[in-house]
């Protein structure tokens, strides 16, 4: 849906700017002729919201504690499981990962919508593509496609009201 919105936006902008505008004249054998006039079009709104209605059973989440607050990844794991997410056992961030003040939801390619769903559940935290190496203690995700790198902003705190969808 987002790709379709981007393509639609591109086509609209191209038409507004007059790029590649042409008209076909049947008397010329159907050969396109350049035109100088651009038809005025009403602005069509492009949807920029992310669909976060993906079923929670379609992906797995891994939580890595980068807050240095003991037990906070386990608490968040339990809270998300209580809301229907499939969450692997909590782990710690890698030794080379510095203490994080902000929680980030990382995703592997193709799991952008799942990451947006998790980020929305956490109150709208930042999402980003998975870094290399993976910042978990083992450097692995197991079966997870989404990683929550837990920072001090959410560590040991209750989750906000559940997101509908």
C-alpha cells in the first residue's frame, strides 16, 4: 500500500511539473506529440500512515537489554506476551553496545510493518534497519525478525495503553 502511494505521488508530481507530457493525435497515426500546456489537477492526498494491523502471530520479537537496568528486558517480554506478541526469551545487548537511553526497534528486510506495529505498541519509538553485527549478546536473532534494543526510556516502566488493531 505504501509503495502504491509513493508511485501515485510520483505520477501526480510528474503531471504537475509537466514532465513527459504528451498528447496523442489520432490523425497523426497515434504518434505522441509534445504539449506545452499542463492540465490543472486537484491535489490528491497521499497516505503516509503505516499499516500496523499485521497479525501479532505473523512474526517473532527479540528484546535485548541495552539499558543496564537488571530484569527490564524480561519485564518487557512478559508485558508484550500478555498483549499477544510472540516474544523469544529476553537477552542482553552485546558487550560492545553502549548503554542506550532511547529504545529502538530494529527489523530485518521485509519486516518493516511488523517493526512499526511493535514501535506503536511501545509508544511510537524509532524503527530502523537491523545493524550489522546484530547487537545481541549472541549476535543472533533466532527466529525473530524484529529486535527491541531496550533503552532507559522504557526500562522498568509499564507499557502505555494497548494499540488497537
